[in-house]
């Protein structure tokens, strides 16, 4: 059976000395319309969401948005999302470590080295107080190391890079540390 008649087209085409041609085409779709079926599935859920109003985001959702913005180099939007996440946190939430680390990273990208160091320091302090371990802490140490390297304090930078590498930074940060260590060795020569 034909589910939906897509269209009927007619064309009158002149062929010079050969005369004229009449062309007809009929378009039909067999079976169900997948987009229509999807709308029927989603529509009740959307209507329910509309009645309930917008759901407030959690700190983790704001943080996730911030990560996406950082990846797109939309730093103002990332800062706004991080501030929103921060406002929803309790004092003992381990996500605060990662938020401060990301705030430090953004400040570093904006060439605000003193602010970056301050955020990285806060991340490290919070990690120690809360017993947080792993990549967020290692990334904060690496970020502080980058700040010291930018200021020309290469020995101090090296100490922070070593701490970071012992803890285990994320993949991108590990590569950044390697590149910065190579650059420091080059500058010392």
C-alpha cells in the first residue's frame, strides 16, 4: 500500500524536429515515515517538559558545558558556566578542584598568569583538604608549572611538572608538559 503520495510532476518538453514529449513522474513512499514516528515518540515527552518548565542545571552539567566551551575556545561562555557550577557547589564537593583547575587554565590562556597561579593553588589546596587524587590534581600542578615557566622560574616549573607526572595528568596535559620541558631545556642551553 502507499503510505504517502510524494508528488505528481508533469513536464512538456520540446524536441525540435522530433516534436514534443509529455513526461509524467509519480513519487510515492512505501511503508511508514520514520520522522513522523520519531515525532510521535518524542512529542509527549516534550509536552511534559514544557508543562514542567525548564529544569535547572546541576553543577556537573554546568561544568560539562564549560568543558565544551573551552574546547571551542569560547572562554567567556566557559567562565560563565564555571561560575554557575561553582555557585551550586557545597564546600566539600570534589568538583571544586576541577573547577579551580579549569579557571586557572582559562586565566593562563588569557595570559593572566597571577590569576592562573591563584586558581591552580586553590585547586591544589582543595585537593589536599578533600583527599582528591588523580588527573584533576595533576593537571593543577601542571598548570602551576606552566605559569612558573612563563615567568622564567624554570626550576620551580620543573618541580611542579614532576609532581604532576607522578600523580598522572590527563593525556593532553602530559603532552603539554613534555613540550614545555623540552622548551625549558632548549632555553637553558
